[in-house]
C-alpha cells in the first residue's frame, strides 16, 4: 500500500492545531529533538502532559469568552522549578500555538531585560521560518516568514496574519524597565522577571518588578490572556505580592505550601504549581534532576533551593524558625495567665517617606510577660497599617493603653526606635501631649537603636527565643498571622515591620530572663513573689513577714513586716 504523505500532513495539521500536547511534541519538534539528543530527553508524559493539558484548557476558556464578547482577563501563573521546561512549554510553544489558532492576535513576551525577552522570541522565529530542523511547523503550515513584513530581533509580523491594519505586531517584546507603551496586546507572557543577579545588583529590583506588573494592567486588553512563567525568589516577589492581592481562582498541581494561598470564586489567577521534591523527599523529575543532585543543591545553597526548586521562599531547615515549630506555640485565650506584665512595641514607618513608599506598615504590638519568672512571653494583640498618619497611629496606641488599664494590667514600658537626624525628643513630646490630653500617664518609653545593619541579627536572635519555647501565641489574636508570616521568613520577607517590633520583646532593657525554679526565694535567681500570687491575696498581720522582690531595684527585700494598719 502506497504511503500518502499529503494525508499524513493533513492529519498532523489537524491534530497539532487542536491539541497543544501534540503540537509541542510534533509541531514544535520536541519529539524529534529528543530522538537526536537522547541524553536530553526531558519531556515526559508523567510530568509535562498534565501541564500542557492544563494550559490548553486555560487557552480554550479564554478563546470561548472572547468569542462571546465577554470582557474578562485570563490570568495564569505557571510556577515551576528551575529547568523543568516551563519556558519552552509556556513562553515559546504555547505562544505560537495561540497564534496558530488565531493568527491575528498580538502576542508580547517580557522578561527582566530586553535581551532576555529577545532570547525567548528568537526560537519562535526559527520555528516559523523553517530554520529549526526539528520542528514540523513549516512542513505542516508553511513558512510564516514574509520578507515584505517587519521581521526583526525585537518584533515581527508573520505571513499568516490577515488583519494588516492592526498597529501591534504579531510578536513583540518588553522588559521590566521599558514596559509597554502605546500598544494593547491580546496575549502576554512575563517570563522570569527576577534573577538573583538583578536582586543583588539593585536592592529595589523586586519593588521595580512589582510596579512593572501593575503598570501592565491598562496596557493589555480587558479580554487578554496573561501568563506569569517563573520560579520563586523572595517572599515579596510577584507571586507573593499579586496572588494574595488579586486572589487565586483555581490551584492545580501540588498543594499550596502551608495553605498559603486559598482559592476564591472571585480570584483572578489560575495557578499550576510544582515543587522539585515530593512529600517523601524524592525528585518528581529524576530524568533531569535526580534526588541526589537535589539534596546536594539543598545542602550547599539552602535559601536558593527553597525558592528556586521548592517555590517556597522562607522554608526549609536552614530557616531560624519553621512553621512546624510555630504550630507548637498556640494557646487558647482562656488559658492566658491573668498576672501578666505588659509591654507595648512600636514600629513607626510613617516617620520615613522611604518606608511609606515601600508599603511598610506602622505597627503596634502588645505582649505579656509571665510574672513568675518562667521567661515566657505571650503575643496578645497587634495592629498595623501602611496608611496611618501620626494622628491615626497615636489614637490606636491610646485606645490600646486605655483598654488594658481598664482591665487592670500593668504596662511596664513602650519601646520604639531611637529618633535620628536631630529630631530626638519630638516624637516623645508628641506622645506625652497626646496621652495627657486623653487623661493618661504615658508609660515609660524605651528608645532602642534599631540600625539597619543589625536588624536581621536582632530578628534572628529573637527567633531563638521562639524556638526555645518561650513564646506563646494566643489563638485568634489580632495581627498574629502577619507576625508569623514575617518571623518564619526572617531575612527574605519583603517587609519586616512586624518581626522588627516583636524583636524588642527580648531586648535586655525589656525582657525578664527565666529564673531558676529549683531555687527557693532566699536564693539569688529564685522565684519572686509578684502581685497576683496567692500569698499576696490574703490579709497580712503584723506578725506575718513576707518576702517581696523589688522590681525597680532588682533585689530581694526580706524584712518588710506589715502591721494591721499597713495591711489594710
């Protein structure tokens, strides 16, 4: 029987146009590339076909809405570990497949630099103009190169486009610092806008990337398809910023780390998420990343491994504090001791325009210290905002102090950072006036030196007390989740205002270290008698000598005998 080459071509033309997985293998040519390079046979049915099928589903949903004239964006996040094929699959092949199904759309590819964006576009050009020897695209659909149309390194109009009156190119590129001006694309892929090199080069690069993404919203059409194709780098990267802000609609692949991202019906993002290791610590992609190699990577560069391979910055045994350790610190509100001594800790971002511009919050936290000398502290409540003015902040602080004084708690002190730049005393005078106006006595203020160079060290040292079991977190306490989120990501979190304020709890001028419970009250370092103890709840006679601990002097008082008149 004679083989009909035209029939085969027609069959593959139809299959590749309808099925992205087969387009990737045959039309794009991964199948033939792997046959020529068996040591680089990376595409697998097990791992990559579910990704391809999921992407096809998102594209078909998008096409269906556009066909009905529905003005709704499709926003997709492909969060895949490094070297798992996300760029070939999502950025390159999927972008060309979308053009195959509708040659008149305008597709833009972006990255951290113009050079990287051009590098992503270049292979697409080679497939379309029949230069790539492994791709069947041109054999199936003809060469899309037209010498009479623009065909440059940065942008092109291919030969299959029919709507020549449209100003946007078939393919164009953009970079973080360049953005998109004057065009309104139908399709966009933002591929790895972050790199470790850029982050080290510019301390504000993450902030610049987040601003860049925000600026893209009015540039893309309201019925556009937009995809983030990336791995994680830091807690405050585009994933950590925009997924919580705009909401996750669906989550596919492996579970969200620690339930960090909840799905909501009105969420904007559909997410496909993978981590390099499964729950048993085995590689999910041994064809390229054997388990042994991943373990070596984790041992030598643990912070980078957590972000780049596990897509979970701020996790792993290298962290000073883990979510598993935090889980052991919860106490119920009814189990909180009543004889706590309170301290209040402030972080006043409103004082600095730079910190306000970064979105840092001004924070007020209230902690309770065990009066019996155990060294334990209780997080009771906290409040914060990046919009508070000085008046708003002061009102919140006064309300907290008023409420706690009505509950008969003693407030030992309030801590804040030392004022710099010749303004020492202005903030203290402001608080003094505000408290007097409210009819309150301002608790003692301790101003601590929170230099930026020592901030990370202070927070890490405070985390040591958490790990040692001296922190109790009251379940349901206001602000407790914000504090935890920053403490378990110390050093990589985009904001540290909550953890910085919490570090004051363990400052030498504030914290009462654990006393030795095995010693008697006569021994130095023994348990002190404090207000609230059972012994001080009884009426004392002139013959009853009780030993007290003078907190102001820091010494034992053992000869205070009270008569009936004093005890009354």
